C-alpha cells in the first residue's frame, strides 16, 4: 500500500469520487427533472446533494487513517474541501 500513499492520488480521488457519487445519486433518485427546471436550488437540494456526495470521501479518509496511509488520506481531505465549501456557500 505504500506505493499508493501519494498526496496527488488522494487529491484526485477526493475530487472525482464525490462527482461520481453525486451523479449516481441524481440518477438513482430521479433528480434530473428538478435540475432541468431550475428548482434544484430553490429547496436547498443542491447543498444537501453536495454534502451527501462527500460521504464516500469521509469513509475513505477513515479507511486510509486506519491503514496508516497518511499522505493519501490528507489528499482525499483536501480534495473534499471544495465540495464542502461549495455546500456551505450555496446554503447561505
């Protein structure tokens, strides 16, 4: 596991995983219609979707901390920060 313990790999995973999870969540929950009719922001759905999409990153951070891959877990945390900040900004 030491060969994957790279900061940039963690950032890449931290940025891509929430996007993939968010798109999958939109598809499964049939949220395409509110997205197309611009009602997505009105009910605060966008901020909740951003926060839900960060959950896989938080689970990965826990797994990487328990396996002592510190750089990888820090990279995932840094990659998740834009989603967390966007959720906070959208909710205001």
